[in-house]
């Protein structure tokens, strides 16, 4: 469990609360929904990153968003606490750290995978299987989409990184041609 800082403290508090109430999977599903809403951009992402939103307005807004997204009560209350404490800006980091705690709880290692486009469920399953074979333990994949890598994957597990992105290959080729 390698979480620290402000986001790590909030993630740990949320994880402990979810564990005590036997709702870890429910909270994890709600946080996945929150991440999807943030990735869409729009009003929710703007609300989270806007430092000018006051405590009460932020709390009301996240409560309304949580209701619209169908989040569980623990996650809804947690978002309210973040808004009340003016900490919505660390929400993405809290979700990431919660994922690290969840992986450790399940005995998995967490892999951050960056792809140029969305992967199908079969592709993700194959990736998990290959990573499990290479690492010798179950792997939780945190998939991020970044079209700027053009193709391929960037896989980070702990301090190890495998960069098979097309962008890196082109940059390397370009550098070799200059030299």
C-alpha cells in the first residue's frame, strides 16, 4: 500500500469506511462512475477543478451530481466532505489511491496502462492474463486513454515501465536519424 499525501489520507479514510461497512465493491464501482464522469469533461469536471466554487455551493452540486450518477451513499457523503473541505481538486488522486488500496486488499498488483484508444473487454482480459504470467500474481488494470501516443501501450507496474507506444518508437527513430 503505497499511498501518501493529502489524497492518500482521504483515500485511506474512504477505504476504511467502505471496509467497515462491507461496501468496498460498491464504493469501487461508484468511483469508477465518478472517473468516467470526470473523463467526459463537462460540468462535473469543471466543478471539481474550479477553486472559486464555495463550500455550500460545491456540496450541493456534488450531491446533485452523485444522485444523477446513481452513486452509493458512502461515496456521495465522501464527495460532500471533499466539497465541504474544499478538496475536490484532489478527487482524481483520491480515486487512484483508493484503487491502490483496493488492489492491495485483493492481493493484486496494480498496473497503469495507457492506450491510444479504448480497449475491448477481451483485450483487457488478454492483457491481464499476460501481465499475470509475467508478474506471477493477479493484476488490476487502471486503463487510461491518451490519443497522443498514436498506438501501442505504455504499462507501468510499480517502478517498472514498458513503453511500446508508436510515439516513442517514432521519437527514437527521429533521434537516430539526426545522429
